[in-house]
C-alpha cells in the first residue's frame, strides 16, 4: 500500500463530501461525485484493512516471538 495514495484518496473523498454537502450541484454531477466517492471509500477501507493485517502479523508475544493479535488503540493515546 502506498501511503501517498491513501492520503490522496482520502483528501479527494473529503473534497467530494464537501461539494455534495454544499447542495449546489446538479443531480447528474452529484451522482457522478457520489460514485467516485463510493469507489474511493471502498479503496481506502481496503487499504486500512491491509495495514491492520500487517500490524497484526508483526506483534510480538512475551517470548519475543511474532504472533497475530488484534490491533487496538487506547482512547488515551489517540489525542
């Protein structure tokens, strides 16, 4: 997964959402952007799932052996 591609897709998705929320587009323009946004959303979701699987594969257990474990974020660490 290319991080730049993910960031670029996410930025474009945010632009699409902003345009759709403005409500100034024709129905045809709105549908076109909605379709693009749906594709981008699916692509970003797939990239995030791939990244999560990589993280799960790289977690070590107490014996310093790599083990699969679910990825979780403590809410305190998110800020």
